[in-house]
C-alpha cells in the first residue's frame, strides 16, 4: 500500500523528500520477501508490458533468438515519442497518468492497446521506408539508438501483433515445469496448437499465416522460461515430428525450438568467457552447457551432417578452446604457489597473497568441474592429464610442506603456514573434505611438535 501511494504521489508531480530512496528500499524488501506487488507504472512500462516474458538482461547488441534486450526499451520509447509519433505518445502518457491516478485499469488497457495498434502500423511504415537502402537503414538505426535497431523494431512489432495470443499462452502455462516428461510435452504442444489458431485474433486473421511462425518462436521462448531444464524445449520438436531425425524435425513449425536452444548455448559461451576472465566460479554454468549438449545429442540424431549438428559442433569447439588454456595452466600455478622455498627466499613475516590463492583455488575447482563434464565439453584428454598432475603434486608436495613447517624458524613460519593452508584448500577440492581434514590435523601436529622441540632448546 505504501509503494502504491508513493508512486501515485510521483505521478501527481509531488516531490516528496526521500520518496525515491524509500521506494527503492521498499521494492528491494518486497522482492527479498517474495511478495509480488503490482506496481503503478508510467506509459512506457504499460506500453512494453507484453514484452516482459521475452526480455533479457543482456547488452543491447545481444543475438539471442526470440529475445529483446531490456536496455533497448528506453531508447526505443524515446524514439517513438520524439520521431515516430510524438503527439500520440505525449497524449497517451497524460491519459495513462490520469487513468492510473483514478485506478481505472480498464481505461489504461484500452489506451495502451490503441497506441500499440498505431505503433505497429507506423513502425512497419518506417522499416518499409528504409527498405534495402543501407544509408536509410543506418539513419533509422541512429535515430533509434540501439546497436540492432532494425532487428529490435521488427521484434517489437511482431510481439505486439501477437500480444493477445502470447498473453493467453502466459496465463495458461504452468508457472514452473519441473519435469518436462511426455505428458507435459503433449499438453504444452496442444496448448500451442490451440492458441496458434487465428480465431484468437480475429482482427488479424488476414495476417494469420504470416504470424504463425512468429507465434511459435515467441511462444516457445515463453515455454522455455518455465522449464527447470531449458534445453528440454527440444522435446516439443521431436514430439511434433514423432522422430529424432533432424530432417523430419526441421519440417515442423516446432523446429525453431532447436534453434532457440542452440542460440541460448551460444550466448552461454559468451557468458562463460566473461566469467572466466573475471575469475568467478563457473561450475553451474558448465553443468548447464553439458546437460544441453548431451540432451541435444541424445534426443536427436545429430550423427548425420546437418546445420544443427554443425552448429553444436562449433559450440563445443568454442568451449573447448576457452577451457583448454585455463586447464593447462592450472598445474603450473599450483606448483608455483606451493613450491618449497629455501629460507633465504622468504621475507620475514611474509605470506602467500590471498588473492593468488583464491584464483588458483578457483582454477583447481574448474579442473574438478571439467572432469565431470569433460566428454560433452570436448576437453577429456587435457582435463584428465591436468587433474592427474595436480593430484600427484599434492600427494607428494604436502609432505614436504609439512616437514618445512615443522622445522621453520619464527621469521619464515607465517609463509610456511600459508602454503600449508593453501594446500589444504586445494586438497579439499581434489580429494574431498576427509583428506583435507586429515591434512589440517597433520599441520596442527607439526606446529605443536615444533613448539615442544623449541622449548628445551630455549631453556
């Protein structure tokens, strides 16, 4: 209730001190408490509401099939209000604000639908006017202000043209599909087939044939959003074709499901590259990619040459190229950190850099994760070789480190201890908690024995 009242005050132009900060904190609290609250929004939010299930938080130059980048909405809205139909957009904003203040949701919907219809017509005219003229298309792209302006506008028009059918699909789909088994696949396919019939959009029946492929594209993306395992979307395509043969699947309107899944995998390769560069954990991402690759190869016959088979091979090759260098360098970095050093090379009171230890630990975890998924990621040989090198080095090297800790002088002991602590962390990843626990106890014993041995000498 407080959120609603504060938003109404903002719509009325009342500049209440601190209201934006209060709203921000209230919304964060509501999200963390998982209590959905309908927000009073401006005309832009209402205008773009049909796109919400298909938006993605990605850079504006993304290339995900059936998706539109959320960051592209603001420049598109500015273009609509500045260049495409400024009078209509201004009038709608004012009318929607008044209707929202009066809690007249029905009037808001009617106003927004009217603007949708005008926008669809005017955007189509703008794209047609640009035509194949490269100069005109560049000029339109500059006006819109997004890296993929023509593609973004085309997607916007198609989604708005299908707003009723996609809205119906969103209402009738389960919120979450945990197991996309045969019965669930059949139910989803029947739902898509039913809504794809033009009777749900009589005002657009003249364009129904052209709209069907678009409906299956965006409808299947919405289905994928509800799946616990998104790659399982391909099961709709194999069910429609009643075979795993790619040639037969490609003939059905549901073939786009395979294209969607492959597009998502290609985007994950880019995300994987970014996460590796940032040094963040990627085990869950590797599992998702592995499951998708295995699912595609298991549920479809990709043994014969086809565009889908070549595309999957390219994805696996790109992942292997990304991971191979990271995996191969890991054993060397472990050795450099844990290398036994003579006392003269150790500065008094120094320790291993905690950031270096964290980075190497993340790399060791990466090698461990790749062991589980090496087959589908095409990194089996390099992973097994590197894991073997690390295991052997830890098995033999930790004894040397413990012995060095036991005989360390006061000035070098912090460094020796930091090496043993790092070895314990790496062993936890490679050999498990039990082994790491035994090593930690051995380190405690080494420190204790060293203290006992020093007392008589000091006496």
